C-alpha cells in the first residue's frame, strides 16, 4: 500500500512539474517549492548520516582523547555559520579561507598535473603512431593549436594569425555541434525516464497492487 | 584588521600550499616525510567534514528567506510554506536516521527490509521532482533548436552539419540513412566516431588547456592573496 | 506573412510532438538495433580481463536527474562484474542523490546473485562530502574517509575491505557521473595514483571526455543512453542468459529507451530542417521584394 501511495504521489508531482509546459500555474509553483525544500532536507539527511556522524560525532564521543583534534574541523565548520549573525559575520572568513584555500590548492595541482601536462603531452609526444592514423594525429595537433590561438587575445587576430584563429573557430564549431547533438541526446533521455515512469512503471505498480 | 583580513589571508596561503607541497614531497622523505604525511592526512580528513558543514550553508539562507516571506505575507508565501514543510519533514527524517531513532534506522533499508521514511520520501518526492524538473529541458531544447538554430554563416553551417551527423550517427538512424548501399550502414557511425575522436577531441583539448591555464593562475592569485573577492573584500 | 506563421507556431505544438515521440516507442517498442563504439568496447574488454581476484571501485556520482542515462550503465556494469566474480566496492560522492541511487541499484541487482555476500563479494561504503579531499585520502586508506560502511559496520570488520586498503588494491575505477566529478577521477586520482579510470558519463559531458580518452586518462567511456545501450548489448551478446532479463516487459533498459531516443532525434532534426527551410524561403522572398521595391 505504501508503494502504491508513493508511486501516485510521484506521478502527481511529475504532472505538476509538466503542467508548466502549458503555462505557469499554482500546481507547478507548489511542486517547484517542494522540490527545493525536499532537496535541502535531503542534504541535511545525507550530510548528517554519511559524514557528520561517522567522521566527526562518533569518533569524538567514542574516544575523545584520541580524536580531540577533530574539534578543529568542528569549530571551523560551525564557524561558517557566523556569517548569518551580522555582528560577528567576519568570523566566518576564517573558516571560509581554510575551506576555499584547500580546494583551490588541490584544483591547481589537478589543472596543471592532471590536465595541462597530459593533454599537451598527448598532443605533441606521439605525432606518428598511437591508435590514430598519422593524418588524424596531424589534424588533432593543428586543431588544438588553432583553438589555442583563437583563445590567445594578446595579439591581434589578423593575417596569418587571423587565418589560424578562424580555423580554430571551425574546430570549435565542430566540437560545439557534436556537443549539441549529445546534449539533445542527454535531454531526451531524461524525458524518456519520466515518460517510462508515467506510462510503464505507474501502470505496472498500480496493477500489481490492486 | 588582523582577524578580519590578515589571518584569513595567511590561512589561505598556508592551507592552500598543503595539497601543492604534499604533492611534491614524498612521505618517505627523511625528516620531513612524517610531517608531510601528518599535514596531508589531517587536512584531507578535516576537509571532508568542513565540506559537510559548507553544504548545509544554503539551508540556513533558504530558511531565513522563506520565514521572512511567510512572516510578511509576501506574494507567494504559501509556496514558501510548502518549501519549509518539505525541508523540515525531510530534514527531520534525515536527522532521526542519523540518530537511529525508532523506525529511522539509516537512510535506505530498515532492519525489517522495508523502506525507511527518509528513503520513502527520497523515492517518491525527491527523485520524481528532481527528474521531472530536469526532463523539461527536453522540450525546451527541441523548441529552442526549432526557433534559433539557423544556418546564417559558415560557422553555423559547420555546427549544424556536425550536430546532424552526431544526432543521426549516435542512433540507429545513422545505420538506416545509407543502409541501402553496400556497407553503407557503417558510414554515418564511422564519420560520427571520427568527428568525436579527432576534431571534437581537438576542440575540447584546446578548451581544456586554455581553461586549465586560467584556473591554475586564478588558484595562484587566491593562494598569494591577490584575489580576495571570495572573502567579500577587495581591501589591500 | 504566412511563412512567418510557420516558424512562429505555438511552442506547445513542438512540446506535443516530443511528448508523443517519446511515449509511443515506449508503449509500442520498435526494437531498433544497437551497435557498439570503441570507447564502450574498451571498458567492456577491460572488465572482461578481470576476475575474482580483482577489485572494481564503482562510484555513484549522479542523482535522479540523470538516472535514465546512468542507472542502466550502473546495472549493466554491476551485472558484468558480479557475473565474472569481480569484487566491487561501491561509493558515492555526488550529494544530490548519489547514495540513494547506489542503494536502489544494489537492491535491484544483488537479488539476481544470491551466492554473493555483502562484505565479502561487494561492499557499499555510502556517501562522503568533500569529493576531492575524499578522493585524495582514499589513496592513503579508504578507512580514513569511510570509517564505517553504509550499514555502519566498521571497515575493519568487513572482509573485503581488509584487503582493499587504498587505490593500490583497486584494479579499475568506474565512475557513473553527472558532472565534473568524472574529471576529478581522471585529473586527480588517475593522474596522482595511476589507477585506471573509466567513465559512464551523461551525454552532455561525454564530448569533453574524448580528450581524456585520447590522452589515456580514461580507458573507457559510456556516453549517455547510447553508451549505456551499447554496454547492455555487449553484455547480452557475451552472456546470452541476460537477454531474458533485459527483455522482461515493463523493465526499463537503455536498449528499449533507444527507440524513443531515435524517434525524438528524428523529430528534432525535422524541426530544425523545417525552421531553416522556412527561414531560407522568407529571406528569398524578402530579397525579391526588396529588388522589386528598388
């Protein structure tokens, strides 16, 4: 019974969202606000269950002596919320600085060691050989250089540079065209999932329950 | 000044260097190895926890905004009430699941094999709302493509041709298009594969390298304290 | 004036065509063929090369928004791994639904393999915040990030996790991803720890990942519903007993979804062609009218 109620609640909410395709209406706005509320409630649940309890609260309460250092992330985490108290909002900067700094630092390593080096290396180290034909490799090298020149704005795009830059635009257009085709595929897939729910799953589950 | 600016900037510099320095220095190195390992492990474990707190920052903002809207009876306040109701019920189920109270034993399956209340709401409210909201994009992309996708110049023509080849080549349409010719069923899929692995990869690689250079330099500006907008200040 | 009306038709007519084009093939399946592409075959062959001694780390980095694309991938890969006896460690790093998606998929698939024991043949560690920090620290020890599994069992008590300490004990990482997390597996974990990474990506992200495929940072790529259907087809072709499973009426699979996908692509292409043809006719008419007026 709980499954039957659930599946009809899900169907009703799906139709509320779809009603926006006709025009804006209170059903859609209800579902939209519920969407935001439930999503934030979901965050609370997963953060509490999966991170805060096992990685912070349990170790602190289980063996405080060995895990007292976890008071540091606890205080830094709680301190983030001082931004909602105007008089001491500046305190949150300390936690924000620590949080942003770590992720910006790791991002720098990822970008240089994990993207620039292997991507440049893969372009220039094996111009002949590898899995691609030499012609394809040459096209790839020319394409990468042309796109980079298009994005290089410190010199005027005229003459030879302008021609190469134009070639870069054509490569980008081929890439964007492919990305558009894939984006259509992705968006349609999401709809297929919902329609499958409304016309197949809903009917099947209702039939099984009745 | 020290607490509001210099300390955050100093912390940014020190913590920002941890993933960079520990990347270069081996934990096996004499003398400094254990210190490197200690700093890396502690900071990474702390960041998992702090990220949890950070994820919930948005909850407070939304609750504040919604409560204000309801208190002042602003237009659309009943929708703010439904937002809060969803948040409070789902959030409460989540917290009770974390505390393992009564039937709230974890997020997914209860000990009796049934669904926990949190999972019931996930499956029947959270999942369909998320999925339905994003599935609207299928309608919008079709409508936008019909209205705005025009062949006006060489660039738009290249884009359209590539898009058509990929849209056909990544479905059985591509196999049927020239399927009446001997071997023709492989033509369009093969051209699609070529577009994806050669010109598309070249374009994507150019964008990746360019964006990575930009992101790395921005990271450096933040670590060195030149870029401070994330602290909500441009003070020198 | 009549031509302008053709390109300014009510947008809801377009919506209706898409809705019908999606629904009809689901109700009346066409059964269109699915052929595979090299990036999908590459992942399939990699999994084929693994056996009961090997470990796959499967990361659920997607939520319900892209479940129609990612869930069929997850199910096909899990079935493939379980059929070959490969040990699987399941985690989730995407906050908006990753862990519940993983739970649902495991609940669907594991009953098909009653001989499997949780904790011995597979482990479900749950979700963790701070993706990049978690990814880095898992390179040191999974237990530092996941002190307990999703059922709150300490990792030390889980037989599988006693021998899977960090990435050194993982033979393949597969991320089923809706966003940038897939890139982090490549530009952080593969780059710093060298563990092979394969990606089941949404169609929207897939084009970018061809650059990572070429550089060897990703060893396989399933792009969107098409990629998922290809993997399903490869699994069915290699293990024919799966055909019955995938043919069950009322069960959503990527292969079945490809019928609707194909029809919708055809509709959208037809609309684009129609819009451009009318646009061309309008321009020609206006040019002629301009010449006449001149």
